[in-house]
C-alpha cells in the first residue's frame, strides 16, 4: 500500500538504520552459520493449534464488532444526530481496532488482496466525495455512475491504491470528517441536486458498511483455510523449519508495515487512521498481536529460544518496549520518534532469526 511520509520526519528517517543497529547491539556480528533444528511433530502441532486459536478468536471479535458497526450505521442514517454520530464513531473505533489485531495473520497467510479490500489506506477523500475546493468531485457526485456494491468494489483502487471506495476507512472518513448535515436529506423542493447528492452519499455509506462484513468474512475464511496449510508439510522436511520460517516471513512483513505506520504517528495529522486520530492505537493493536504470537511461555518462542536464547530475549524486549511507548497515556514526540527505530530493530531481529533457522543463509 502507498504511504505518505511528511517532510518534517526526514530528520528522524535519516537516522533510523544506524539507530536500529545501536539498539540491536554494538557493531556487526560476523555471519552466523545456519542452525538445523528439528521441530518435533508435537511442537509443530502445538504451534499450529495456538496460532489457529489466536486467529479464530480475533476473527470472531472483528466480525461481531463489524456487524455492530453496520447496525449502528443504519441507526445513524435513520436519524442523523449528535448522539447517533458519536455512537457510529465509537462503533468504528472498536471494529477497526479488532480488525487490525488480526492483520499479522493476514501477512503470515499472504492475504494481501483480501486485506486491501478491508483496510486499504491511506485514502484520497476526493476520489469518494466532494471537497470544499472541488464540490463536484468523487463517486458521490458522478451521476453517470450507478451506486451499487459491485460498482464500489470495482472502483476500489482502480488506478491507484489511494483510490479507496471500500473497507474501514471510507466509513471512518464519513463518521469523523463529514458533518451531520451531509447525511440529512433536505426537502425535495429546495434543491433537487443537493437532495440527490445527499441521497447518494447515504447510499454509499450504507453499502460500504454492509460490504465490509462480506469482505471481512472472506478475509477471515482465507486465514482459517491457509493457516493449517503451514503445518501440512512432511515431518521429514521440518529440519529446514518451513513452518517457523513462514511465520517469521509473515512477521517481517507485519513489522515493515508497522514501520511505515510508526513514521506517520509522529505527525498527529497523518497515519493509518487520521480522521479518528487512532493511528497509534491501531499500531498498538497490531504489535500486541505479534507479542501474543511470540509469547514467552509459548512453543514458538521456546523453539526460537532453544536455537539462540539471546536473540529470543532481544525480540521479547523490543516488542515490550514498543508496546510500552505506544500504550502510554500521552507520549511526546521524542518518545514517538523512538517507535520507528524500535520497529526497524525488530525487523533486523526477525532477519537474524531467519538466518539462524534457515537452511540457506540470506
């Protein structure tokens, strides 16, 4: 997904790689020979069962809260008011945070297309609707386009990934950035075009929220089907650690996405969820899931620890430090500037683990 890096972060970005190396340890270690570790069948089964349980638990929560978001949207459209708008905002926050807690499993199972349909960001609001300087822009004001769920999915990312017309973030935009008046139907005899515009906007919001449940179900089904496939390789192949390497590969992808988000949360106007100002909370939810996957008392962490205890401890430390900053009540800009550094260090740590556990050094 495309991302925008504010100019004011250039200073921080120039120092990320060096700072990450300093956090990971002084100096560069010589290349480490790969360690062939046999993952016992019972260990593989325990890792599989734990990951599938974690993913299923998060998927059920996300689906349930997204249904609450749909019904809350319906109530808002039935009677737009300050109270119903606040309820919509609360429902969006809860559903979105539940969904991003599932995203590490999306990266592990390569659910890129499904994830883009559910949580594409950043979005260009002018692609979807009018802007003050462009009152006739967007899908809502293209009266030659018949509004339907199929049309909105067809327009989603049609020429650029910021052209977002599906998923959580158009709902976020409408819930937080557009005023009540934009969803209150004016009398037909006052301004026919304005009435049509508001009617189309209401229809767009209703359809996007309804489609969101369908898309999320498709995503969670992909994860449910794909995770067990990681654990169906012949037992004799486990000397090359294919299961753990696949989990590590997905974890590295999650960390790279987290690194992109971490750069943006320093600027309060940017990030994963800028309209609701929940970008930091979203990143916390994503890293908390990684922390759960590599829980210290879990089988996966135990296998890594048996190969290189120091590497395992370093990863645990970085995960905890990152969550500590992200979960603080009011971290300052200096603290937030440490998050991209820690995310970069985490990426290096996953690379190191991959080299240790891979049959062929990178």
